[in-house]
C-alpha cells in the first residue's frame, strides 16, 4: 500500500493543492511578509478548510519568525508544509489489527454515503493481500442494496460476507458473525452499519445494541470503531465527529473522496480539534484507492510541494 503513495495521493489531492497551493502562488511572488500578506494567507488557509484555529496559529508562528522579511513563494510553501505536518504527525497512525484478538472486530460507522461500505471493501482487499483472513458483516440491514453492495466486495476480495434477511436484527447478525469468525479463526471482522436511521436516538440505540450483544461473546469487542468521513462535506465533517463521539467510542477516522474534493485541508482541522488517529484516506472508488495517511506527504501534497 505504501508504494506509489505520494503520486497517487498527489493526484488525488490535486484539487485541494490547486486551492491552497495555487492560492499561495498568487499571494507570494516574492513579497514582504507584512500584515496584509499575513491576512491574505490567513484567509487562504481558512478557505482551504484548515479552520480558523489552525490558521491563526500558523499566522502567529509566521509573524514571530518571519515578520517583515522578504519571502518567496517557495519558502512560504515549505514553512507551511512543516507547520501542517507537525499538526498531522500525531494522528498519522496506521490501523494495525491486534493479533491477540481473533478476530479483531472493526465497527464501521458514519453518516450515509460517506464511504463506509467501500472502505470496508478496500480494507478487506488490503488485509487479504497481507495474508489475513477477513470477514465482513452486512450490518446495514435496512437496505437490500446495501447488502448486495457488500456482497460484491465479498466476491471481489474472496472474503465471506455474513448477511441476513431484509430488516433482520443487526445486533443478532453481528453476534452470529463474531461467533463464526472465532470458530473459523478469522483475523478481522468488519461490521458495516446503516448510515441513516430515522433519528439520532434510533441510531444510537442500534449501535449500542450491536456493541452490547457482541460483548456477550467477547467483552473486548469492538476493538476498533472507525468513523468514515467524506472530505467533500468540509466543515460538516467536524460536526459528524462530535455527534458520533456522543454515540460511540470512536477510535479512529478514515477520510474519503479526497480525489473529488478541494477540501483536503479539513484533515488538518480534524487532527487539530480531535486528535483522533487518521488511519487511511480514500482517493478513489477502487480497491487500491485507500492509502495510508502519511503526515509529511499529505502536508506537501496540500501546499503543492514536490516529493522530497
Ligand atoms: N471518488 C471517491 N468515491 C468514493 C470514495 N469512497 C467511496 N466513494 C463512493 O461514494 C459512494 C458512497 O460510498 P458507500 O461506500 O456506498 O458509502 P456508505 O457510507 O456505505 O453509504 P450508505 O451505506 O448509504 O450509508 C459510492 O459511489 C462510492 O464508490 C473515495 O475515496 N473516492
Ligand atoms: Mg453502505
């Protein structure tokens, strides 16, 4: 998965790069870093979704270290990439299944359409290629299409998909799947969930029940609760983190659709506000389009700096 990370990420991030990196070029073509320039830079960072807090801190840091000096576009880009990488570094934590758990249970949550099912399919491919035994559970039992979609990923990756009849109880299904996963020595069990229930308390109840019932079989499950966020929703992603953290113990994030988005800066705002691990990023719809999240590469990609 690490091979060609930068080029694939760079391609994926190109719209975000245009926004922030392109903006930088027009602000700094050799000029003095004065109040006006700093203000323009701050606006640019906010427009690029890094959020007002991050923008302010970076500006203050530039003010302290470089105020009044002549800077080139290249210098600003490099300094900015360093600042961003520092924010991203602590959250760039790969997802590594714990071999002590057989299976390591991953509950995948998020609002509808963010890419939960696709991310499960991509992860199934990645870990199958690593030689792991992977199972998937079609826990979104409300939509027949949701079950079929996961089954297609099952065929693509050769991983079993545990599904029940329409509208069956997701918690019961997860329980059965966990039992089967243990019996068959699975390494990983991914549980897909419904993105939309009629209201927040119904969703909370559903997720709580899935967890409660699984714990009757393995009190340590789920071992990972992955919140999938769609980068194209920009600042809404922040609110989704807040809401889902009230519902479940979110342990990590995956940010998808960076390829179709100019809002890659949102990952910086997320890292700064929540400090939750970002396990991977989605840069396309195909199985290989899930990439590990690497702080330096991501920061360089955002500001439009070439690979080292
Ligand atoms: N371009 C792009 N498309 C993606 C990415 N991840 C997912 N998608 C697409 O986004 C759409 C929704 O993805 P799903 O995986 O069905 O999302 P979901 O969260 O399971 O949706 P619900 O089951 O409706 O809640 C699909 O058309 C995916 O192919 C990505 O990283 N890049
Ligand atoms: Mg789905």
